[in-house]
C-alpha cells in the first residue's frame, strides 16, 4: 500500500512537471505578433518597460535577430514604428526602451540595459549572436555604450551622435546616420574620418534633414546593411538573391541620381557607390560598382563640390570652437548679430552646402543653450539663466524647450504671468510632458495659479 502511494505521488510530480510552461510560450500567449505592443513591463524591475514588435513569423521554437532601440526622450514607440515594416520583412524583433532618456547617470543606464537584456531574453526567442542596437541623439550614445561594454552587440546604427573612439579595433559593425542640417553632422563626419584613419570598418548614411530620427527608408537601408554584414561575418548563410536585389536597387538609385545632373545628386551617388563597394566586397562581383566610383571621382564639378564641402566643414569646426569660448563671455548683442548673420545666410544663399552649414550652426547654438540653461537653472543662477535663455529664444524661437526654460526662469524671478504665457508657447510648439510640468520644482511657485493648473490638466 505504501509502495503504491509512493508511486502515485511520483507520477503526480512527473505529471505536474509536464505542465510547467516555458516562459517564452507563456509570453507569446499574451503578446500579439505583427502589431506594436507599446508597453511590456520588466518582471524584475516593474518600473521599467519597453515597446515591442514581434514579426508575424515569430515562433518560440526558433530564434530571431533583435534590435534594441533608444530614444533620447524614452519614447520606445517612435523607433519601433520606424522599423516595423523592415523588421516584418526580414524577420527581426524590435525592442524600444520606454525608460532610457537623456540626463540619466551611467549607473541608471547600465541598470536599464541589464534589465532590458534579461527580461527580453527570458520572454523572447532571441538569436544571441545577432543582437543589434540603434539610437538617436543621446539614445545613439546609449546604443554605442551597450555595444562597447556588453561585448554582445554585433552592429550599431547610431543616428546623430556617436561614441568616443580609441585605438582598439571595434568589436561591432558601426553605421552612422546624420541629416545634412543636423548640428551633430560634423561630429558624425569626424568620427567616420577617425575610424577610417585606423582602417576601422564603418559607414555613414546622410539624408536631407535636421536633428531628428531618420526617415523610415534610411533606417530600412541601415538594417539591410546589417543583414549583409551578417552574411560577410558568416552569421547567416549567403543569400545570393538578397545580395543581387541590393545591387540592383543601389545601381538604379545611382543611375537616377546621375541623370539629375546637379552636384548635390552626384555627391549622393558617389557616397552610395562607395558604400555599396565596401559592403559587398567579398559577397559578389563589384567591378561595375568600382568603375562607377572612379567615373564619378573624375567629374570636375563634383571635385569642386567636394573641395567646397571640406572648406565649409573646416569653417564650421572653427565657428563651433568660437561659440564654445564665447558662451558666458560675449554679450547678448554679439550673439544676436551672429544668429542674424546665420539666418541671413540661410535665406540668401543659393548654395545648398552653405545653407546646410548655416542651419547646423544655428542648431549647434541651440543645443549648447539647452545644455547650459538647464545647468544654471538647477543651480538657481538666475542671472546666468537670463543670459542663456535670451540667446536660446533668439536662435530657436519655435523650440518648446526654449520656452519651457524661459518659463522656469520667470517663475523664479517674480514673473508668474509671463511664465504662464511662456508655458502656453511651449505647448503651442509641441511640449506634451504634463507630468513634468506638474512635478518640476522650478515651477512650484505657479502651483496656486488657476491658469497653471488648467495647463497641467491637459
């Protein structure tokens, strides 16, 4: 009888073990495939979450490449939405942090990265030798940081910001992206030149635009390059059809650009052919691409254009250094004149290179003001805050952050009505973080004002 009871107990234990479900299988019962899931809460750290996209082909019994994305304001949905279509086509998982944002300490960033890796690898079938990262601005620095310090990342797409390189070989493929009017364009260009001098493999994709997440088409091209790199690095088998289609698409774009005839288009065509040459070397015959590169390099108009671009980039670098030394030392009138000259150049110049450079310098002043003004506001140095906000509003009058900073200054210098009006302007130009508005200690002097409370209830 006792033996029977023991046997029965053993069988019950075995039976119950059979019903202990794999956490990945449990998760996929909740998580929908083919749709963006805006919030997945980390099990270990419930105050951290991420946005997720699983391709419709997702199967827990297989493993998939993953891209971890970092937005500078902690909006994981933005990059996930930009990558959704490409991820669906190529069978990628996309994870966008809802917590990582500008202003966090290194310890906080490390905690976010570690929790993100732990939670996703517990819940999702990830191909651990194909982990990639992408980020924009401050988020790009986090994406690079994750690659540098975890040693688990195979490729980084860094949009509008990079990393501090050293002489050591990169352990990951690096793809930089920047807009032609992005104040961080020069940083990305100089980083590429530095990596080139040490024969470090890298790419730089440039698009017509300002300091922003790149268009979906540019991000999709970057992900396609990661796919080709995976073939070069023997992480996946060579897909001749995929390579062939990439070549055809690239050649068609180059042909269209060369038909345009303008030097802007020819410069883009040269960048594209050089990029195709570098990426496909070793994967397929690229003789025609090399010939196209040489043909473009012989074009006299393009040669002059490239020399002009280098000259303007050198001038831009000098102006950036001048601006750095002038913050806090030059009077507001000097800044007003510099900003006027740059705005005049944008309006008057017929040269796209000069227009782009002028817009980048305006953006550089704006970004510097953002950094300085937040620092002095937190120090409660109202005189310095008045200096920096006056420059900030001149250079970037439609930036919600400039009006928000001005409101913080006014709220602490006995100008409550002006502060309310500045907050209205911030909202008009896109400010939407009403939780910050309500909790910011710099605005506590406005809490008893009815107009302020009506703003925080939006």
